[in-house]
């Protein structure tokens, strides 16, 4: 029989609250650090991608975290986003802020978050889910493809000052 003091508690996927902001802001900086090598156009630190507090408060977004033993180990959000005028559905769910602490990677946590967000999208009448990822970020692309995503558009850029 396992010792109850060393048996890990099950993982908990839950909606984030304002009390989670310190951890979530640290996760955001982890995302920025990881993505910096893929985008030389980012401003120098400090920068922020998201208004996480506003997303938590919004009725048109779901910020979720995964907890293990009372510690937040992963995060992400889904938000209702207006689709382009020529697309069949007027709105879709957009995923962002997907982060897993390095010591918990490779355990399917992003997939668990995405399942949570897929359920949220369905409950909010959003039949499509989209996200963006840097083309050179092959680990992230692979993880999203394993979750059922496929590449759709390629965004290209040319900086005339380079």
C-alpha cells in the first residue's frame, strides 16, 4: 500500500482566478523567453503579450490552469474571437497563453487544457478553434498536431529596414 504522504494528488483543471495572477504573469514571461529566439521583432524586456486579469474577468474568455499538489503547473486561455468577414462562422475560439512548467512537460498537460477549452468552445457555440505558433517552434507544432490541429495559413513578413 502506498504511503498517503507521498502519493501525489490528482491533477486539477480549473478556471483561473485573480488570485492566480502572480503565477500566471510568471508563466507569461516564460512564454516570451521561449518565443524570443523565433521572433527578432519583439521589443526588449519587459514586454507583455496579454492582459491576463482582463481575460480572467471576461465573459468571452476562459483562462484555465492545471494544479498539482496545490501548485499551478500549466495555463492557457480560450477567447471568443471575430472571424474574418469571408469565413463561414462569424466567431471562433482562439487559444493562447499555453504554458507548462518545464518539469511537467511531456505529460499531456497541454492536451488536457485543450480538451477543457474545446468543451468551453462548444458550450459557447464556437464550432472552430484556432491558434498561432511560430513556424520554427517544432515542439509546439508537433504538440498541436497531436491534439488534432492542422496547419492552415502561413503568415509571411518582409522587413524593408533589414
